[in-house]
C-alpha cells in the first residue's frame, strides 16, 4: 500500500512535463490531451513494472513516445489498402494517379476558378480550411462563431460541387 502511494505521488509530481511534450508530438491540443491521458492510464496500469530509483520522467516519456508511434503506425495502416490481384500491389489511398497531365492541369484550373468565383464570405474560410487550418483556428482568425465557420465551409463545398463538371 505504501509503495502504491509513493508511486502515485511520484507520478503526480512528475507528470507536468508530459503535456508540452504531447503537444509537440501531435501538434494538436485535443489529440495531445488524449495522448497525455492515455500515457497516465498506461503508467497506472503498469505501475508494477516501475522499479524504485528508475528515472520516472524517462519512463513516462518512453510510454508516451511508444503510444504515439503505435497510433501513428495504426493510422498509416488504415490509409493503406491491399489489392489481392496477382501482382499484390499495396495501394496508398493518398496517392492519385492521372493518365493525362494536360487534363489534370485543366481540371485544376477549373477548380481554382470555381473557388475564386465563390462569394467572399465562403471563399475565405474555405481557402483557410483547404490550407490546413482547423475550424477553431479559422473561427478565431476571422472572429466569427465556430458554427458559422463550419456552415460557410460546408456551403462552399456544396457550391463547388454544383459548379465543377464531373467527368
């Protein structure tokens, strides 16, 4: 019982450095919070594997890093599809192959023109979202409510689908 309390006190006293490290790994506050919580959970679940005198920060750091790496690998596998044709290709879903570069160039110009033709209230949030900003970041940057930003981006997508011809 005394050993468990000692471990819990040690964990609480030394867990503070984990949050900034989680943010650094994930580059996202929500994902970082999940990683932080899972690290503490695994540390508590495996407290019998911790030996007194071991550097607890290094131990916790290793747990967090391993969780992050395992999650990354798991997510990468989800984006890969196995094709069971005789050639046994591994197809990465993010790759796009285009047979005709001229057609691709025309298609891109058509999309860019459609985006530029959007009304300003839809174009700005859509372009920011397309550049990789999160809804919350766009909301803060434009000083608009989060729901408004989400609906404008949704409406911009809907307008673009209507404007762009499908082949």
